[in-house]
């Protein structure tokens, strides 16, 4: 029974991380399209996420985003005469931290009995079929 419970928990963590990585890239893509002017398109297209399973109830989501995305978010205003102001573009920190807290919240509260039964049924069907 403990092996089944661990398999259910691993599958739940994997589902949450996959869903949240998709959600992050969708939201980040919308923010990038709204705030950036694309020239080569590499900033947008060179993003990826991989989710790997860990032991017991652990998993790992690895994001690959170009460094310039982070620097666009960190850019500070320049003050002075005749200088233009560089505006901070919220396309990294806000989204990454929001995703982090959303994952933590989901992992703490969404593994209910109904979810356990659904995942157990899916695992049973995948083993039989």
C-alpha cells in the first residue's frame, strides 16, 4: 500500500509541475508580447521547461530562459539631464515567484482523496492497458 501511495504522490507532483510550467510560459509569453519588441525572436523562442521525477514526493522543474530576460526585469531607471529612462519590464521575477508560491500552495492543499482516487485509477488503467 505504501508503494501505491508514493506512486500517487509522485504522479501528483509531476502533474502539478507540468501544469505550472505550462502556465508560467503562457503568462510569460503574454507579458513578453505585450512589453517587448521582438527582433530575432530568440528571447521568446529559447525558453524551455523540463520536469523530472524525484524520490518519494519530490520533483524538479528546470527552466531555461535567456539571461537577457532577467536583465530586462532588473533594469533600473537612469536619472539625469537628457537621459532616457529605462523602464523595468516585469517578465521574470514576478512570474517566477508567483509560480513558486502557486506550486507550494497546490502541493500543500490539492492532494485530496478525490485526486488520489483519480490518479490511482489512471495508474491502474495505464498498467492494465
